[in-house]
C-alpha cells in the first residue's frame, strides 16, 4: 500500500517561499541581462551634459539637430546611451569642431 503524507502549514509556507525565491532569481537575472541588450545604462540629460561638458541649452540644441535620444514612457523623460551620443558627435563635423574648441 502507498503511503500518503499530508503536508502541514509550515511545509506549504516553505514551498511557497522556495518557489517565490526561484521566480525572483529568474526575473532579476533577466533584468540584468536585458539592460538594453548589453548596452550601457541610460543617462539623464544632466548626466550626459556633464559628461560632455556642455550646457543643457547646448544639449537641447543638439537634440533638435538629431542627437539620438530614448524617451521613457512615464513623464516623457529624455535619456541617452553614451556610446550613441559619442558616435553622433563624431559623425557630425560641425558639432565635433565646436565641441573640440
């Protein structure tokens, strides 16, 4: 005859905790690896302006001229990927020459 064991409340709680931990670990690993498909983290307007040593007014002008931006859906924040910005500056001689001065 087969033995049937009935789990107690502590067993069920332990199983639920283990399942939640496993699922959270999977979720966090996906978040870490899908951070822009290996790209750098996104930078804010202030961070990219400070990195480039330009004013926010100049940054706004560059955006109008085609500087690549990424918009967050909530609150319409403008964010940047540093490598994309550097490539854009290098590819625009008029910007690059002014920036080099």
